[in-house]
């Protein structure tokens, strides 16, 4: 039974994405259609080049579809202005990237404080300190990314994503650049925080083990959903 759009935290409705250059038109996504409930965990899986990361970017409102609609918490992302879309994203969405995307001139604590400060939170230092302790980095608050290991940098990125208590967390290959043991630790944290905060979790992953831990597996082949 499909989820009514009114009950969904994310609703992707007949999304197409094409790009055109001198060689012609390339269809990246073709009629993508699904909805996710609050608190749900979903893995988007498929071969390289299948359109997974493009789909994640469109769900986030960072890329625009050629046709179709994405609703986040009931709001049509692409009916909003760019500024309003960014404001909704800041309020509702957290990101975790394979490449961490930490700011090298900021300490771990300052990286995690940043989204709170942008949101005007007065307790940004306290909240960021508590979240870094939650991910096991209480002793690394003043360290810059260049002196942190890959696993530590990914945990800072996780803390930064979860500190705003987002309705949705989007993660693009979150363990792709980590060794197996460190990747397992990061995923445990991600699922623990998902349960604690009630965040809907959407992962793009090549890892079948990670995908199997999610409630939903959305398989994309050549830009189409072939299993959902």
C-alpha cells in the first residue's frame, strides 16, 4: 500500500532529469516516484552512473529536476525561491558527504557550531559540545580537520548534521572513504541518532550490508527505479 503524500516527510513525484550538450541529450533520471514516512530509513542503491547521487541532490533541492515535483514536509521545493529553498533545507535537512566537507580553518567544535549560529541559536557552543561528546569526540573539540583521522572527520560531519535535529538526513556514500571497522562505527552512530531523534535517513550506498539494515531499499538502474 503506497504512502499518502500528506503522510510523507519526502515525496518524490514523477521526477525526470536530463542534460543536453553538443553530443545530444542524456536522460539521468526517468519517472522517479516514491514517498518516505517520518523516521523511515531508506537506502538508494545501484551501479555507478545509475543516477543515485543526482536523485539525492534533487531530494535536497540542490539540483533541479527537468520535470516532476519533490515535497519536503509537505512543501513543494521547486515552487520556492532559491532563498526560501535554502531556508527550508537549513531547517529540515542534514547532510553527510563521503568527502566530509568540513571547513579546514575551523576547529571540530566550530564546524559543528556553524549551522546553529547560522540559525541564530544562542546555545550553539553548548549544543555542539554535547553532540561531539555523543559521537565520542569530547577530547577533540579544539582540533582542526587536518589533524583528525578520516573516521574522526566523518564523526564531526555526523555531529554537524545531527546537531540541528533535522527531520531528514541525507548521506552520500558516508562510509565510502573509511576502512571497514571505522565505517561500522560511523553507521552505528548514524542509526543510533536516527532512532534517538526520529530523523528520516536516506543513504546512497554501494554497501549491501548497510543497505540491508535500512527498512527500504530503492534500486535505481539507468535512471529508473526497478525495485522499491
